[in-house]
């Protein structure tokens, strides 16, 4: 596929790795996102409970 486009397979592989690194958050970012989602869920539940009271 790469050769059909006139580029080396190694260059295509490097571009692919760079694109994946840019698209996928690092593990610390994933952990923070997970923590923030859990906190948001907790706060929304607290809000909903206080609305019912």
C-alpha cells in the first residue's frame, strides 16, 4: 500500500505511530478522565437527591 503511493513502508509506519500517539491520551490523562467522570457522576447524584428533597 505504501509503495503504491510512492512512500516507504517505514515512513508510513512512523506516521501511523505518530497519529496514534496524538489520538490516544496518555495513561495519566486516561486516569484523570476516569476520576473526573466518577466525580461528576457522584455530584450529579447528590444534585438529584437534593432536588427530590
